[in-house]
């Protein structure tokens, strides 16, 4: 019986990959008993939570907790940073520490500000006196909190600014004639890679320079957040590039840049494909128009899914130890987790490259000069 | 309930907002203070390398031209030297030949002169000898004839006849 339950749990754990679009209700079903004090996070949480969580170890919940955003940033043991909550309601802005949204057992508590706030499944909601969600008032609630992801994003911005500005300063100091040194020589190949392998082949040498700052910024922002996400402890540990809001924002920027820089012939090829019969043109227009939106959407989902899947995979392997309820499982779980970690390093670079590459390709397609060569175009679309 | 969206794929407005702020900040700050100087420096360096290579190629070509010019010059110099040597040799030969000819002519003339002088001296000597012999003969003959010829005049006439008759050569 125990073996069966372990087996079914394994299946459920690995099915988490396909759970990206699954329902919360389904996730809630994955309850399985586990011994007290089990789980990476669980060790910390169960002790702190005391009676309530004791005896419970929910793999899905543990994994999702690591992947989701949070109002506090766990440092070590029982220490964590309580990040500020910034709310915009019908009564204006309100700022308070997220510490006030949890009680001494780390359970959601009601904070009485302009309204009564409570965390419901990780999201701040307005509740009434009985603790029930006030749906109408919550619709007016905008949560601009500095969450773990936002804080991690700021850390990555800070690192990028320090690293790249000092690299730029090195160019000013040593001049053009001398060979790059130190940090400068580490950044230059990456910048050259983006220029020579991403921008120029897709956009063309003439126009590439104009889009280089945009592509480089996107590339480095994704890269640093992918890497920070792989570090399991502070200042990493957040899952910024595996968050749909992050990838969506970048995809929207790509969408704006592509469509703003698009030339006349690009729009012509979307709405009235040249060299086709008029009926075909009518047929192609809606398809091409959908393509305008699916391109950035694919960017958004690709990065989100890849990074999230990697995190889930590593966490699942670590969770195997707690599923098997024996420390010997780590003999398999840890090497595998290290192996997947190595692959994740590659994926971190690869996904940053692919995002930038496709962004450059979309820009290239939008700015390409067409020479009324209908056959050549067919290959592009 | 199954159609309810997983919160993982529901973007939080907070992160969207802060990410927009962060990205725009990065784009502006890095664009102005990092990407622009770095890309410019890289371009400048590449341009510099390209220029240097082009210059090196040009120098090489120039060097090759100069070398071929040098060789041509050298060949010309060699030719000139050969001509000069040839001419000098010819002149020397000519001078030697002339000197030889002149020497020969001088020798010839000296020999001729000497012969003439010898002949003259020989003739003079012969004449002298002839005269002395004549005188001796006369003396002898006088002495002889003195005994035989009492008439001195007749005797001299006779001796002169005899002397004329003697062919010296």
C-alpha cells in the first residue's frame, strides 16, 4: 500500500510539468501525508507553524510556493525580510510592512488599514469584518507591493548597472587601442555575440545599431534573472524570469518596438499580401493579423514555461527525498538535481539568447525592405 | 472549477508595473552610459584594426614595388659596370697595341738609324783604314821602291795606280 501511494505521488509530482495551466482545485487534491519535519521549506515552516502543519507535507504546495511570488524574502532559518506592501485602493495609496499581514504562526492575518486586508492564496484582498472577501472592493485594489520578485528584479537591475557601467568606464579609461581587461573582457564577448550572432544576421548591419541597446538590455536582464533564479538562497531564490508578469512585460516591449518600427511593406504583407489572388488576400489577412500577436505571446510563454519547468524539475527531484521518506533517496535525487542544475545553466543562457534572437528576428521582419519578390517572402512568413 | 486559471499564469499588476519601470530605467541608463560607449569603443577598435590591416597591406605593396625597382636599378648598374669594364679593357688593349706599335716603330727607326750610322762609321773606318793602309803601303812601297825606284814621282804615280786598283769591299 505504501509503495502504491509513493508511486501515485511520483506520478503526480512529475505531472506538475503539465500543470502550468491546471486548476487550483486540481492542485489542491495532491494532498498526501508525509512525516513531520520533512521538506526543505517544510522543516522551517512546520517548526514555525507549530501544530497546524505538523504531519503534512504537500509536494505540489511546496513546489508551487517556491515558484510563486511572496511578500517576504526568506534568508535562513526563521529569518526573512518582510517586504513593503503598497496598495492603491479607492481611498488612495497605503504602504505598510508585509509583517502585518501574517500572525506569529506565519498564517495570514487581517490588517486594518483604510480597509481590512488579508492574504487569500498569496494575493492581497479586502475582507469584511467576518474575514470574507469583499469582491466589489477588491476589484478596486491595485497591489504595487515590493514582492520577492520585485525585490529580486531590483537586485538584478543593481547588479547590471554596477557591472555594465564599470565595464563602460573601463573603455573610457583604457581607451580603444588597448585590449579589454577583467570585467570588460568578460562582457565584451557577450556583447559581440549579441551584435554578431543575434542583431546583425536578423536585422541587417545597417539597421542593427539602432536596436542594439534594446536587444542588449533585454538579453542581459533575462540572463541575470535566469542566473539569479538558479541560486537557491538570498540574493537569488526568486523566480523572476519564470514569472508570467516578467515575461509578459518584456514581450509587450518587443511587441511595441516591432510594431512601431514596422515599415509600410510589413503592414502591406499582413493586410493585403502582394502577389496573391484577392480571395487569398482576404483569407490571409486575419491569419497574418493573429500572427502579429502570437509572436510576442510565444515569447512570453516560452521563457516563462522553460524557466518554471526547470525550477519545478529541480524541486521535484529534491522532494523525492521527502516522498521516499529516507535520506538514501538523496543518493539519486541530489546527483540528478545537480545534473538538471547544469542543464538549467545552459537553459538560462539559451532562453535569454532565444528571446533576444526572436525579438531581433521579429524586428528584422518588420523593418525588412521588400523588393516585390513574392516568392522570397513566402519563406519568411 | 476546472477552467479556473492557475495563478502561475495570472500576471500580477505589481510586478508588471515594477518590471516596466526597471526595464525602462535599464534601457535609458544603460543605453546612454553603457551600450553607447561600449559599442562605440568596440566599433572604433574594429575600425582601427581594419585600418591598420589595410595600411599594412598598402605598405607591403609599396615595399614590393620598391624592391622590384631596386632590382631593376641593380640590374642596370650591373650592366653599366659590365659596359664600363668592357670599354676600359678595350681602351687598355688599344693603348697597349698603340704603345707596342709605337715602340716597334721607334725600334725600327733606331735600328735603321743605327744601321745608317754603322754604315757611315764603317765606311769612314774603311776609308780611314784604306787611307792608313794606303799610307802604310806607300811607306812600305816607298821603302821598297826607294830601293828599286830612284824617281820619287814615278814611284808615287805608280802607287796611286795600284791603290786605285785595290778593291776594298
